[in-house]
């Protein structure tokens, strides 16, 4: 089985989207909504609502971008491109681990740069067509922002430069004329869209870029890259800053106080990264340059946070943290920079936004906000619709520093951000172990690691088949994590010892089970609901 994605052809994308939307009001399985109006003027355009997907797994393929638009997203941070691309880019799998907080070991698109450009052109065209045909919103009411990295030489390379220029003017790409011809060949799909509208679709896909830098990137290199994007490329530029700006002592204290003391990171990484004083000086100088060019310079907060891999959650030695604990650091990073610039520095935010905090963050003038971790969790793209519904009616034009200070104090005292006791060690109702209410976890597992026992109206988890992709958790309507909560069949004693799941393994003569931390070796000692499950495997 290949771990490489195969993009849909433009014709397939277009015809599938139109047919599905017309017949079922969904786009690639996502219910379509028109988001609540929360207009924001941003980088020369007007967003209908300043919410959308961040650079990540949901902004690589055109069909994902179209689905996110259908869910209400109007700001799209496209997946980062860099000079190393396609099969030359090593991405160990699995690369995403979602368990309360989330971790990943991937950072840029797995497609080639040429493929990535084609995907973004496809999505740009299809969204414009669907918005017009189905009155989903103002066709001018959304924005694509490209994301590039990670050094100046890479930005200046022929293929990255071609990508940037294509996003600035897609008519430079042969794909543009090809896709327009295919639209014209399928005008019978539409009742409102006509050839004049097709010809009027803007060829400028992006006028804004997010600059992503690697941890430890020298300040001089960051300065040169920003200046290049402003002066040579004429792009509104947002610099993705690292949460290490808050300092090691603050990060360690905040995470420890909220139950994340098990996260391992060292002071050296903070010392290598951009320091607050240098960051303020750098951004002050380059903001003045951007202003002189009639462009916007801002910050994107924040990059993910590197922590050590200690329990084999993902391959390698380092993984990148996101979700609630990242929010604790990112909102303090926003406070630090907003205080330094008295609210005049534009701040875009992506560090742990969810339904609990989206209105709070937007209300202090931090906008737009984008999400990745939330879309990997239960509900998937539907969570984007939920965020849009929670957006405040008005958003300040600049950051309200006093309101942000108050928000940071509120967050510091909010138990929502405290790490909950792991499900594997908490006493849980038997219902969560033996649940058979919908069988979603059985149907959606790509590895068939959740096995239905129809005669018992139960399901078990097969540890050896699971790579913990988390998809079953996203689709569980009861809030369980089936790959962790489900009663589990282990291969042997060792695999059970290395898991926190309740479950059992066969010994040849019988079984050994663990239920709520207690070891059980006799059927009569098992909870009654679990006895037939174990008996089934005992034969």
C-alpha cells in the first residue's frame, strides 16, 4: 500500500463536487453551510469570516480545500512548499498522533511543487464556480495564502520561485488554460455560471505569504527572507514565529502547572531560536519597509513546539506539539508581541484554536484564525462550521492589548486547559469498553483494527493492526477514543504492558486481562459484560 497521495483530476473534482452539492448538499461528505457573516478587511480583500484551515493535512489536496470551503472556511493557509519535495522529502509514517493534544513529524507538502501548484489552482477555480452557482457566499469573500520555507536559497530556487510566481498569476501555468478549457467543456453542469463568469475568474490566487522558518534559523537569514518576499516578490508577508519566544522558564512553568509535565524539551532549543528583543527589532524594521511598499507585515502565531519522543508515539526523536498546550504558549506569544507593538502588529493565529476560545481570540482583534488539530478530531470538518457559528459579530481592527492581557489571565485560571487524566488509567464505565452503539469505529478504520462481534453486539480493538491514526476517534459520536477505550486484544504480555488500554491476551492455556488496572486470569472474575468477548477468542 502506497503512502503517497494521488490527486483527483480536475474534471473528476469539478463534476463530483457539482453533482454531490446539488444532490446532497455536501462536498466530499462534508455538510455545506453558509457561515455567519463576520467580515474582516485583510490584505487588500474582505473575508466573509476570518476562519479556515491552517497549513497542514487539510490544505494539500484540492478536494480537501473545497470541503473546507463548504464547511464555512474562508481563509486557507496552503500547505508549505520548500525546495525538497515529492519523493525526495522523507516523511516517516505514521506522521500524526492525536490524543487530547496532537503531535506530528511532517512539515511541508508531500506533493511535488508542481503538483501542489496544480492542486491550489484546481481548488481556487472550483470554489469560485461553486460559490457563484450555489450562492454559497461572495466569490470574492475568501483568500488563499501560500506558505513557503525554509531558507533564502530555497526561496530563490527555480522551482520555488516558479511556484510563487504561479500563485501570484496562475495564467503563467499551463494548468490554468487546461482547467478553463475543461470548465467550458462542462458548462452544462451549471445553471448560473456562464462563460463570461468563467473568463472573469481572477488569475491572482495569492497576494499573501506565510514564511515558515526552521527552529534555530539565524536572525540574519530570517531578515533576508522577509525582505526578499516584500521587495522582490511584492507579497504581504506573515512571519510564522515559534512559541519559544516566551522563554524556557515560562514554557516549562505553564506546561507543568497545567499537567503537561511529561513533555520533554531542553533549554538549548530556546537559546537557538529567535530571542524576543531581536524579534521586536527585526519586525519593527521590516514593518517599516512593508509600510513603505504599501504591503502588510504581520506574524503568524505560532509554529508547532518541538518535544522529545519518549514513548514511541511517532517515529524519530522529535515531534511537534499542537492543541491545547500549544494554545497556552501561543496566546502568551501574542501578548508579548502585541505589548511591544502596542497592538499595531497584525497577528494571525493558529496555535490551538477550538470552540472554547475562538470567540475570545477574535474579540481581542487577533484575526484571522486557522485550525489543523481540531479538524483531526471528532467531527472533522464539521468543527470548522462550529467555529464559524461562534465568531463574534465585530472584530477590532487592531489588537486590543488590554483585552488580550485579560484573556491571558483568564486562560491561566481556566481548568479547560489542564490535562485530563488519561482514559487508560481512569475508571471508566463498562459502556465505553464494550460499546456497540453505532459501529462507526469498525467501519472507518483503514486498518480493520476494530473488529465487530455481531452475535455479541460488541466490538474489540486489535492492537497489532492499529497504527493509531485516530480516525475512529474523529468519527465516534459519543466522545470515546476507540483505539484507546475499546477492550483490546493484545498479542502477548509485552504489548499489553506497553499499552494503557484495558484488554487481554491469550496464553495458550487461558488468558490474562487488565480491567481498570486490575489483572484478571479467571472468567468468573471478569465483569459479566466482558466474559463472552474473551470466551469468543478462547474458542
